């Protein structure tokens, strides 16, 4: 009888292990040369909605008004004792304008005194795209900051400066997270495997996949922009998933090797046909979930999703080729005192599964009720784009922002820019705008190079507030349809609205594709439906905890951040795809094992007991690694990374300990053999996928 495809692949890579390992070393080392350069090649911009009014307004402003759009550089000078016409203050203004003139990315500077008599705004339009504007702001940050002293402070602010400062904060956070992640992960793996040799394999696999992906991503930046978030998410996800996949495969291999100690090749074939197949379907699920994010017309989003898909693809490729090549009898060397070589059907976890059976109904109801209770805060979920308080107080972009708000009013740091076409009565428009509630100040219209008019509007509220977002909607409702409402507030409004509008579509696509893949892999309608519902419960509970932690600020003190009063706008959509993908990881591994046992015994209860006995230990170990990775990034990273780390880490914790090890077994016990029912017409349509080797 011919071997199944993955078994043949495992045997081939194991038989040619030296060539495969050398090829991977050369491949990873060659790409790894470029990996350190990736961080400096990524963009902090790309947060815009393709086809939106705000992006159209920015384009007109860049073409006709010297680049004085949301991407311009804004330098704030402030003195508690000197007036702007004081010689010392004037000298400082000249030094600032000279520094801006020396930077080719920005155009001529415009000086605007503030109404408080102690603040001056020096603004220079961007002559380059947003990515280059951020890099220019990073170059100017030091020289401009050095011009300030105790008498006159100088702060570079605006969107490019914000992202430049955020990149610096993000870099520090990533370095801290990496320093914490690897040692903690290594300890967990040693505890899980009991041998130093086996514990090292997952780290090697994750490292090879991550380094290779980073090298390729750097190559992509030579042709197109990638968001700085691409590196964050790719690093976090590839480490967690790479270690997960290696854990599942190595655990299964050690059990197979115990059964045939003299035939490691056969053990590799068995491993790849069972655990390898589950890993393949898990990886495909992750890729499918992330692909749905590409439906969102925001370059930063698409960049993050594409980068993560690439990283996951490399990790999956390494798991299916490099890992079986590296497996061998040496896997149990350097054993620690608690190490034991058995068939890895854990008696203690089997007893745990047996105890669930008579309490299945109570446990199923209790766990479901608990998860719904944790998800309850979602009924009052609020979202918004990141405010200035995601930056530390000492950063220039934040101090300049706060000085603008003090001098020009709360809306000063984020002016609304109304663009009227040629022929429109700009003065009449300005009067209409001034009469709208929520408008604090309207500057006289400016004439553009090709006849358009630009009206700068200052709101009475903070640019990140819901009231400012409401004002954007009111302006668009009252002004003629030929006008364009842009500027930082409008761009954030369009981002937030687009994410809200696209979230149901993306979530629906992820759920549908997840169901189809589970049906394809596990050949059971009830299992596929239940798997999707279980994942939704995990996601809902994790987001409920996230809402309490960040929207309501329950973790603000312990984690040292300022609550914005809402979750970041991209959290519901993007984090849903990530959490769902991670949940499916455990779903596929547990249910694939249950399917394997059911194919052998045709006994639903035995399938549950066997699956828990064989997979609970690696699931708990894999969950511990993921929780450690995500929570480490949450501790070390800026606020958006804290949100993702806490939500994803909590999702893994809930999913592994409550859903996979309690709720799923309880429901499978209640369903019995009917859980594995498949209609005849579906059986004829679906390919024959089996997990019993």
C-alpha cells in the first residue's frame, strides 16, 4: 500500500536529511544577511483609506498648496517668559526654519504665532510621500530637539514626527520583548520535553522561518512600502506558531519512535501523516484567516497581513521539511531527571478526560456561560484611532501636540482641511463652516496653484475624540458634494469608519472559510460547525477581557499606560483574524487526533479520551509558549502592542485551558458518534482525508 503524500515527504526529507539541512542553512543564512536591515526599511505611515475623500483632499493639497497636508512637518516653539517678537525667540525661529530648509523632504516654512502670545507654529509642507516624510522627521528629530532649552522649548510634531517617535518606542519595545521571549520560551520547552535536545528543535525551527521571512520582506521593501507593524506581527506570530508546530510534531515523533525504536524513518512517516497533516491544515487556516484582511482597503493593513502570511508560510515550510529532516534517535539525548520515554498517551490526562464524561452537560453549560459572561463587555465596545497618549510624555511629537492644544485650543493639533474646487465661493463656505457647532476657528481661505481653495478649520474638541469624528460627518453633510474634507482628523475618521464597515465582511469570510476547511479536514458537519462556534466563544471572551483592560482601563496601572477610553479601531477586525487563526490551531490539532482515534475504534467516547491523552500535554505546553510570547510583547511594547498581546495571550489561555480541554471534550461526549456524521452527498464530494496512519 503506497504511503500518503505527507508520509512520503517526511521519509524523503529524512532520507536526504543532510542535503535538506544544508540547503536550509544556506537559505536562511543568505536571507538572514538582510534581516537586520528590515527594521530601517519599513514605513511608519500607510494609514490611509484608498479612494476616500480625505486621501483625495490630501492629494489636492500636496499638488496645489505646497504639501501643507496632514503629512507636513510642524515645529512648535514655546516660552513661558518670552513673546514671539523677543530677539531670543526670533533667533530660535530662524534656527528652526534653517534646519527645515536643510531637509529636502520639506518645502518652505510658514510661521504662525499662537493666540496665547507665547507659542509659535512653524510648518513646512511635505514634498515626498508619507514614508519618506517619516524618515525625514526621524532625521530632524535630534537637531530640532537640540535647539530647545529651558527658555524656549522646540518640539517636532505632526503625523511624520508621531510615526517617527512611535518607531523609536516600538524598536525599544521589540528589543525588550525579544530579550525576554527566547529565555522564557526555552525554559517552558525544557519543562515540556524533559530533554535539552528536543527542546532546542522548536527554537531552531522558529528562528529559521523568521529569519528567512525577514530577509524576503526586506527584498519586498526595495519595490514597495511595508508598514513597521509588519515586523511586529510577523515576529510575534512566527515565533509562537513555529514553536507550536514543532511541539506538536516532535511530541508525536517521540511517541512513534517509542513504538518503533529501531526504525526512525517509519516514526517520521507516522508523525508527518498525523501531526504533520494537522500542522498543514492549521497553517492553511492561519493563511486563510489572514488573507481575509486583504479585503480592507488600507495599505498598512494589507502590508501587515501579507507580511504575516509570508512569515507563517516560511514557518510552515520549515515544519514540513526541515523538521522531519532533523528528527532522529538523538531526540531523547541530554535527558533531565523528570524525562520519561513512553508512548506519550498520558495516563493523568486520560483520567482527566474520563472525569469529564459523567459531568459533560454541566461542564458544557458552565463553561459556555462563563465565556459569554467574559464577552459581555463587548455590548458597550468603543473603538477609535490611537491618540497622542500612546507616546511617552518626553517624546517631542507629544510635547509639541500638547503645546499646540494649549495655545490654539483642543483641536489645534489636528486641523480639519476643507478643499473647495475652482469656482466655488470659498468665503461663503468659510461662513457656513464657522456656524457649525463644534467649530472653534476658521482661517481665511487660501488660493491654490490651480484655482482650488483651502480652508483650515480648528475644532473645539481633541482630534482623537468622537466629537471631532462627528464634526467630520457634519461638515460633509452640510457642505456641497464637490468639496473635500481632509486633514488628520478626517483621515482618522475615514480609517475608523472603513474598519467598522469592513469588519462584518472580513469576519464573515473568516468564519465561512474556517468552516469549509474544518469540513474538508475532519469530514464531519457537526465538528466543523462546533469548531467555528467554539472559536467564536474564545474570541468573544478574549475581546471582553481586552475591553475591560483597555477601554475601561483596568490594567492601566499595572501595565503603566494611559487608557484612551476605547480599543484601537483595528483591534476588532485584525485581532479577530489573528485570534481565530490561533484558536483553529488548537482546534485542528485536538480534533485531528480525535478523528484519528475514531477512525481506529469507531467509538466516540474513546476518540475523546485518546485525543486528550495524546494531545493535552503538547497543547498545554504550546499554549504556555504562546501566552509567554504574547504577554511578553504586551509588557514591553507600546499601547497598540499591549492591546494585541493581552487579547491574543488571553485568547490562547482561554482557548487551551477551557475550550479545548473542557468544553470540546464535554460536547463531543454529549454528541457521541453523531459528532462524526457526514452526509453521503458530502462524502462523495469531499476528498478522502484520514488521520489514522
